[in-house]
């Protein structure tokens, strides 16, 4: 199975930045013609929501939730086994547990579409 490990969370003041990392290992996802790696977040007491995804397949591509567009940037390393989420101009409403997830095939920002999840990294913005 795929293992995902997130890192980079922490506490920051509003307007600050953080860079999250998600390292993937195991499984055969990278052997598939297409797969998707995404970031989700779950504020305390609320449901999980999609933040951004990056598509590894024909043409590639990425997308963001409207609430983070222009402030967050998703990227990957050359080996395509680590995905980053650069978060700038952070707001208190960005505070949440952030999760990395992988699915085979195309990308969505629907958490129910994803098969593999990390344990999360906490982001707190004050």
C-alpha cells in the first residue's frame, strides 16, 4: 500500500507562510498511467475539504479551492514522490489539520474519491 507522510505544519501569525511536504512511498501508484496527489484540510469540528491537487498523467495539471487560490501553490519534486503546498498570506480561517491523499486516475477535490491518506500535520494561524 501507499504510505504518505506529511510534515511542515506549525503555528504562524496571520500573513505568514508555511510550506507543507507530503512524501509518498510504497505501492505502485507511480506506475499507473495517471494518478492524483492532493491536499485536504479539516478544521476542528468541521468536515474535510479539498485544498489543491496535482495531476500526474497526460498533460498534467493542478487546481485549487477558491478559498486558497492565489495564496497557495502546489508543486512536486522531480521524482514525483513528494508534493509540496506553499501557503502564503495565511489567515486564521486556514487553521486546520492538513492531509495529503493519493488516488489512481484523475483528480478531484472530493475526499471520498481518495484511497490513501497520511496522518496529517497541524497548521495554526493566529
